[in-house]
C-alpha cells in the first residue's frame, strides 16, 4: 500500500460518511419523502469507487495474499461491507 492510496480512500470514506449523515438528517426531518436522486447517484458512485478499490487491491496483492495475508482480516471485512 502506498501512503497516498490510503489517504485518498480514507478521504473518500470520510466524504461518504458525511453524505450518509446528511441523508439521515433529511430523512429524519421528512420521513415520508422518497430518496432524492442525488443521493442515489452518490451511493452508486461510492459503490463503484469501493469496488474499484477492491479490484485494485486484489490485483496488487494477488488472491492468496489478499485473502490469507497479514491484512486478510481487514480485506475480508472490506469485502463484506462491499457486498452489503
């Protein structure tokens, strides 16, 4: 892993959390509204970014090291989050 790669994805996770918090506030104040299209698009963008991260890490480490290496616990956790 490079430090820059980790910083970029940490920033993306932070921005995703802010978007999710904003969405929660909107729904808390307006429980009967439908999901705004912008939030749907943002969710798809974040999902694609996380999928790209998974593919990049898998290619960089190889299947064996990704699933069984020293950071396999985090990798499995990330993959489980991506699937749900």
